[in-house]
């Protein structure tokens, strides 16, 4: 499935008279952001997305050689193991997908003796999540609930938790705007 084929789970309709900036966050991190013109409709990708792209690298301490590996279109909920192996006299750094550990969680396991640097990219989103997994350790990335907020004329609404699916309208209030869930 290409990123353009990723399912949309949220729809937003701007019923205000101004262009607004919609921010969809998860765990305090912006996962998706979009400008919506008056009377405009946008569709946000599913979050957590069903599939992600992952880039990871390690740098060996002795030789200062950097090894990089990529996983494209891999499940967002599951496990990924990073290994540095000796094969035919050469070192090979590989990322190997594993089975799901828990719903709404991605486990990154680093079996090397170097720190693992990673960049996780979300389909149809300019945002990425970067981090480090310590040597011979693992990092569990939990996908917390989504939160929405809107910036209108320089004023930001309070973040509001929402499920990962549904249709929402952004409506005028006397002093700003609010979200109203649209009937199914």
C-alpha cells in the first residue's frame, strides 16, 4: 500500500469564516497539521497509522563507521529488532520486523553494543518521531489517544481528546471556535 492509499480516519469541516490551522497530536507530539480554508474539508490519516517507514543507524565506536538500515511500509504496531551481524567477513546492520507485542505499541529492540538512532515517519504527514535506543535495550513507543486543537486568528483552542475516527466540524463561538462531532 502506498502512502497515498493510506486510509483516512478523521474528517474535519471548517464552518468558520476564517482559515484555521488544525493540529492533531498524540502524546504531546504533533502528528499531523493542516490549514483549512472557510467551508473547507480535510481528511487526516489514521493514527496510529497502520504502516510506517523507519530509518535507523548505529555508529561503531572502534572504527567510527555508520551503518544505516531502512524499513518501508512496516506495521506501526509490532516489534522491530536491530542487529549488527558478521557475515562473510563483513558487518551487516539489519532491521527485522517481529510480531505484535501489544495493541497500539511499537517495540524497538537494539541488540547491538552501540546506541541506535531512529527516525520514524508517518504516511501523508510531514512530521517524524526521532529518538535513541540505548545499547542492548528496548524502547516501547505507545500510541496514546489523539488530541485536537485549532489555531484561529492567533488564538489556540484547548486540546481536546478524540477517538482516532470520526467526523468533526469546527464552528464559530463568540470568542474563538470549538469542535462539534458530526453524526455518523
